[in-house]
C-alpha cells in the first residue's frame, strides 16, 4: 500500500461513511473513474473483443453455410452417369417434368434405362414413378460447393435432419447459457469465457469427423453451447471496466465492427474455401486462442468485490493504474477497501433477482421483448433465400446493415435512451415487414427486408446493453444468459415461421410484423438506464426500476 495511506485518519473516514452511507455502485464508479474511464487498458480490451466478435458470427451463422442445399437436384441414375452424359441431359432424361423446367426432386421414372440410352429420349408419359434409390445429383450453380446436405443426401425424406440439427443447436445454446452464466457468476467471467470458446472449438472441429446423423447433431449441440456466450462473457467483462460516458459506444461498436465484419466475411469465406470441412477448420480452430486469455484479460473487479475477494480486486485495479498511467487517490482506495471488507461475501445471485418483485417483473417483460426481437432478427436472416435473389449476396447485404445501424445507435443511444431506441426501431421494422406483404417478390421485398433488418439490429443491440445495465453484478452474467436463453427458445420457432409460407406465402411476413409491434408495445414500460451507474447490489437495481420505469411505482413496494 502507498506510504501516504498511513497518514490518513481512519476515524475521519469512518465518520464520513457514517455521515453519508456509501452506495456500492457509486464507490466502484469513483474508483474506476480515477483508473480512467477509457484508458489504454480499456482500449486494449476493446480490441481484444475482435476475435470473439468473429467467433460469435461464425458460431451463429456457420451452420447455414455447411447445411445449405442447391435449389436444383434430382434422383441419381447410375446408368446415366456411367454413360458420361452431361448433367443437363441426365436431368432431362430422369427427372419427371424436367422438360417444363419444374421437376420432381424426390421421384424418378421406373424405366428401363438401357432402352432410354438407346433412344436418348425420356420415358413415355404414364411411366410409373418411384422414390430415389441411389441418392441425388445436385446442380452446383447457386451453391457452388459440397455441403453436409449434398454429401450425405439430406433432402426429400431426409430434409428434416438439417432443421433438426439447427433446433438442437439452439437447445445447446439454452444449456450453455444456463451453465456458463452460472460459471461466470460463481467462478468468474474469464473461466466462463474460456469454457465457451473451448466448447465451441471442440464441437466445430469434431463436426468435421462426423459420419452419421446422431454424431453430427451432438457436435452441433456442443457448438450451440458456445453460441452467444463466446462473445457475451467478454462483452460483459469489458463493459464492467469502461466508464459510463464510454459504455454505449464500446457496447455497440464492438458488435458493429467485430460481429458485423464476421457476418459480412462469412459467405465469401465459404465461397473462397468451397469446402464445408475446411470452412469448419478455419472458423473453429482460431477459437483456441482463448487459452491465452488469462494472461491478458483481467477478471472483473466488480465480480471480485461481489464475491468478497477485495485483495484480488485491488491487484487488478493496480494493474489498470500501471497500464493506464493513472493513480487512484489513497483516500478513495482506502474507502473502497474498508467498505468492501465491511461486507461479507455477497450471497446475491440471479435467484435474488427472481425473488425481487420489482426486478422479477422487469426481467419477465424484458425477456418477452427480447424473444420477439430474436424471432424477427433470425426470421429475416432465414428469409435471405426466399426473395428470389442470390443467397450469398442477400445474406451479405442484410448483414452489412449491422455496421451502419449499430454505428448510428452508438451515436444516439445516450441522447435518446434505451427505451426509445429499443421500441421505435422495432416498430419501424414491423411496419416495413408488413409493407413487404404488398410488394412484388424479388428486389422490392428484399429491399424492405434489408431496411427492417437495419431497424431490428438497433433494437437487438440496445437490449444487449440494456440488460447488463439493469442487473446487479452478482446476477449480471446469469441474468443476461437467462434473457439470451429465452431468445434461443424463441429462435427455435423462426424456422417454422419461415416454413409457414407453405400454408400461405405471406404468413411469415405477417407473423414477423405482428410480433414486432406487440414486442415494441411491451418494451415501453421497461426502466430507462441511460446515465445510471451499473448496479452493484440488488438495492441498486431495484432503485433504478423504482425510479425509471412504469412497472416500479410505489404500489409495488407492497409486494416486497
């Protein structure tokens, strides 16, 4: 401890503490303000978010590019292949309806193929149809490389395998959110960050060596456990170190630049590699760099204090002083140590959030809004190939909205607040999607979908930051994970919403539009956290809800 501390009169400090009870959040904010709200160390941590933002994008969307199937395929006929006929001729001879340009993908003609080869004409009308017996042939024009689906024939009667694997992926996300959120609040943010990245790397690499359906689905479950957590743990940790005046741009620009760049690069990486196994190697192996995280990423001082590990928190703060070239005044540090040591290790957790009527009600409402936002976001992504345009180009343009939309959000979020910038863009997204019902398919619909994605990006990322600013430290990671887990559950529904076009072509757009409007109307009554210090205790969180929202009025105090 610095020599100057010995001259401080401890009685004077105690008198001041008794005179003006210290608020945990205020004390921590004061200490961190002296360390530097955005010093060199925080800037390095921001840059350190880059690989995790890419991992987030690769884990989320990677499965789309290893399971996508070409639109044109038909039954494989060994005799026609042995005759060295061109792909087009083989299709015209064997696919029922090929002459009209619309053929049956899952049935072929029960014909004498030797005779067909002699005549070089399709079998006559009325020839019986039979299911594909020797697999399928694919026309690799729209998707110019082999995927798991084409290699293993997961089409026609096996077409449910890929969506099932995606559903299991989100089931893994649910389990991972629960387990890793608990790890983050019990053992620290850094162990949870390492666990998420290692599980994602192992699951992704193991997928390469799968041979059957069960092992493939199990590996996607493992990858799902890493989804979201592979970035959110680093996201939470960095936000806990930056000052309030920098929190918004750090929270949003990290997603815009790093997650956005990962989304934009992924389709072209897949095209360049043109090999689903190689794509998994390139997107999974780098996740092992997390093994070096303990050497450069500090544990959260907020979490350390909440667990009663004050000495270790002081060591971390001293490291920030050294790197940032700053100095925490001795009296401020001594007050921080005294106040922290007067408390036992915090027994607060996400369970405490559930037990608080104010926080529980707020959390439930935020979960509902987040679920709606997740459905819209994922639904628009999955509609990328439903507008009649190139899959890779459409995906790129919709993903490219991440950068400008979140950059705009970073500029205006602290001016207009979380509530307005979650609800207004979500409302606009719903209106745009509903308008898309009444315009022609193709570029007009795709343009409206891109604008809707622009808006929902703003709402989605506002919610990311909003929940971290509302929950107390001891339950922040678990609470954030719980909200994200609700998003995983909701996202399981999005493929079914997209597939509902088989009932009515416009039903997916109608559903997404209505969900957006309902979710936005619920978000209006959530508490505003603009300019508020991140709550350290339950009392801090309840104070924000009580003073800043429509669901925290005095009558709620009767429930406490």
